[in-house]
C-alpha cells in the first residue's frame, strides 16, 4: 500500500500539475522548504508512482486532428476478445481506452482529422474484435480537458450516519 501524502507533498503535486517545468527552488519558495528537500520529495513521489510522468499537451487542431470523438463499445467475449483488446489499446489513433461498468465494455477517446479518419478507426476496431454495438459521439467543443487532480486537500469523506435508537413501545 502506498504511504500517505502529507500536506507538503500535496502542495508540491498541485504546483507541478500547474507547471511541470517549475524549478525545485521555485517550488521550495512556495512550500517553505529548501530546494534539495523538494528535489528529494519529488524523487520519492516518482519512485512511489504518485508522479507517473511529465508530458506536453499539444493542440490537436495544429496537428490536423481537430475532431474529438468518444466511442462506446459493447464487445462479444469470444476468441477475438483478448487479441482485439490488445490491438485496440495499441492503436495510435486511440488516445484513451477505459474498461467500464454498465451496458458497454469500453469507452475510447480519439482525435481525428476527418469523419473518414474516424470511419477508418471504427473499421479497424471491427476487424479486430467482435463488436456487438458501438455508439460514437463527436465533441462539438471542449469545455474542460486535462483538469488537475487536486492533491492539496484529501478527498472528502462521507460523514458517518448517526445511529438512531429505537424507542421501546
């Protein structure tokens, strides 16, 4: 089990999510530590897997992929299922793939250049897996993407319900 994060770790995580290129000295000034202490904390967060990677967010439209689509898939659990799932997960056009609970098996996210690119992806998926049903949704605009996970405050817990005593009759 992963060790708990303290408030300083959470502040560091929030700062890095805002700007992953922030220097250790700048982070140290914000959290009240010395630069080497921040460096060591970040190294430990990386080793523990709390920080998975550092990345660059690209503008899909600038790369000729202005169309965001989400594809819900219900697949048959047949002999093609495992190899199909592996092929879909490795397809470079599939940005994200989630195994979900509910009426569907998977939800995929893709960025396409055109409807014909989306059609090609759907064809590749159907050629690799037995698709019982698919529903494709094209996003008209992004209202929020790549939102940070707020680390500074721990998740709110539901308050315990008070136990009611029964009155004797």
